[in-house]
C-alpha cells in the first residue's frame, strides 16, 4: 500500500493555519460571544462527540452549522459514486455541516463512524502536520465481479485543479487492508484528506482513470436543504 506525502503546504494552508491559531488564542484568553439568533450566527466548522471532547474553529468561508434533527436528505443524496471496471466506490464527506442535513437516523449513523474514531483522527492529522479536523470521507469499495482487488491510495480528490491524496486511511471493516473483494462484499474505511479542501467549491472524486464531479449537484441540494432546515428550526422556536 503506497503512502504518499500529504499536501499540507501552500498559501491556502498557511492562511487556514493562521485563522485557526487566531481562534485558539482568543479561546485561551477567555473570549466569549453572545448566542446569535438561529441562522444569523457566524460560520462555524465544528466536529464534536457526545462525551465532551471537540474541535470548534471559526473559519472564514465555511457554512453555518445547521441544528441537528431537522434534515431530510438520504445517504445516497450526499454520496459521490465512482466506478472503474467492475469495481464500485462510494464516497461520503463526514463534514458536520453536510451530514447534519441528512435525516436523523442517517446523521446518527454517519456521525457515529466519525465520533468513534475522533481522537485517532485528530492524532493522525497532527502527525501529518495538520491542525484541527481534516476532511473525512466515508468510503465503501465493492465489486460486481466474482473477485476483485483495489489500491486504497489510488482514490483521490480534485479541487481547484489540484489533486489531493489521502494522508492516512483508517480501516472500518476488519479486512479492508487485505485489498481484495469478493462479490457482494463491501470494504469500508475513513479517508483523511487535508482540511484545506473547501466543499463549497467544485470537487471531483478520482480513482485511477475514473472521475466523478457529482459534488456540484450535491452542493446545490445541500444549499436548498440548509434553507429548509433553518426554516423548520425557526418555526419550532416560534412555536415553542
């Protein structure tokens, strides 16, 4: 299995790092802000679990964090599929603002994968030179053939004409690192990419000669669903 050098360098990465450090300094000094009305709060990127640990960073340019429990999107509606030969791959960003727009049971399931490996994800990101949460993709491999193989690190992301390779991969299914598939068998892993990848920009998923840029359409669906989620949550607040 090839392990390429993670692309954490570059002006964009430096600017993101500066933003992160600024937020951490403010937090360390005890700064606090008042609670903004729903839909008017600053853009926040947040990854947290129910046991208390979290990474909460205000980063310019990201979307507001939707409230939990108001989304209706199905898992397939935020999935980028890709095929190469008989091999089939599905990739889902586990970014918090994305999965909060899915139906409650889907959100709990997808968030559970991230939460259960949260400390390990952050540690792997720190080792790779990143700060805060990376972009985490929930990736499934399966095949239409009787038997097939795959190369995990051949799955990449194209964003702003730059190719990003995963800096680490965390197996979810026990046999993922075997890199072999039998028909009707799925192998699953969490792919860790640099956090500088902006999901508000066009993005495509690549595997060898195959590429799928469906994310642009998904992004539009997320825009519509975010408006509906904020409307539903606002109506609940007014009704309460």
